[in-house]
């Protein structure tokens, strides 16, 4: 029987899974990485098997066979009922005495703050926002796409760009350089050719996300339609932030607003500047910043929060991830 560590931290996103075994003093005993976590695609059992692959390797490297607490921040845990289902699935693996599952947006939030207090907006493939206070109060959104009122995310932006490009080319919409820049990315000479290639899957469906950077580049070159889409995303990020701050009674207090995910972390000047302008107008005490730390750090800190670990332990695990 091996020694028992304090926390197993799990950050499982759609594209990759990171785990860390953390000791009582905040020392990181081992880390491991595995593939993406996609329960809606492969089912809960197979998705958790992916996590198990990383956990097994991390436990072996750390010389442990269990922990006190499993702190898991998981993609696709969008509703409390889904968090409960996934927590039960993780608990069944007997990795720890207690298990807490949160949406993966909480990992980015906690990674960017010194205490569990603030708001985070993540814009990667989709868009989501969460907020938390040290007393346990949280603010969150379903973040299930258009059915839950969402707009934005890399995937959504690509769809909007295609919509405007198609309508501009056939005359239903106003002119935009997207009619040229979108098909050119794939070596095509018209929106019609791009539409045909996408529909017939000559271009893989998953490659549509490549059009989001094209949209931003087109906006940077001054195209009004592309710039309007970037401004709309800034408005969505701000709206989610302000609602979360209001729900947590933080609108009138100096509060961190963390920005994460591939789209926001890219620091596109127009988007970054516009978000800061809108927050200054609607939430003057918000303090925006971009989170670049690995989200698994946030999962580890949430685990140490749960265990009542001292500040030194929190500082030690943060120092580890600032070095790597």
C-alpha cells in the first residue's frame, strides 16, 4: 500500500486532459496528460477511461494509489446534474475519498486569482462564464449554445463569418472582404466553392474552426463586417461578466475578471481593447486580465481550498506551474 497524497487535480478539456498529484504541502508529486474528454461523443464510461489513463500514469510516477480528494474541472459538465453524474463516475474509480466536479471554466478562474473570488469568461470553441466567492456562492450559465442564449466562441464566429460571406457573394447581403479571405484560406476562389467543399465534406467539418483567425485578420485589415463581428463578441464577453458580477454582488467592488480560452488568450488588439472599454463603462471596478496559466493549476488550487490547506501550499503549487 503506497502513501496517500492530498489532492488529485484533473483538468479535462475537449482536446486534452491534464492531471496532477499534489501533496499536503502543495508539492506536485507527478503530472500526466491524456486525450480529450468528450462524454457527449463517446459516453461517460469511455470519457472517464481517458482520464484513468492519465491518472494511472501519474499515480505510478508519484508512488501513490489514492488521494484524499479529487478536484476535477471537466468540459461538458455544463449543468449541476451533469456534474453530479460525472462525480459519481469518478468516485466509482476509487481514486479519492471525496470527489468534486466543476465545469472546466472554474479551473481558469481559480488559476488566475489568489483567492476563490472573481469572474472568468472563456472563449475557445464555445463561450462560457462563471463567477465565485470565498463563501461558496457561484454564478454560472448553462453554456449549451444558442438554446441557452449563447453567441460567440470560435466555432460560432466561423459560422457567422461564413454566413456573411455567402450572402455578400450572392447579393443578399452587403459587401465584405470575407468573400475573398475565407475561401482563400483553403485555396479556393469563391464562397460558392467553399460552401460546396464544406457541404460535400471535401473539407473536413472540424476544419471550420480555422476560419476564426481568418475573421480576425480580415477585421484587422479594416473590413467593416468582420470588425462588427469582433465588436459583438466583445459585447457578449462584457454582458456575461456584468451579469455574473451582479449576481454575486461584486459589481461595486474591485474584482478580477479573467479572460481565457484560445480566442481571448490570443490578445487580438481590437477585441482586447473593446472588452476593456466596455467593462470600464459597465463595470468600472472590474479588473480584467488574460489567464495564461495551465487550467490544471486551478483544479489543484480548488482541491487545496476544499482540504483547507495553508496559503504556503497554494503558493507552492502555483510556483510549480509558473516554472513549467
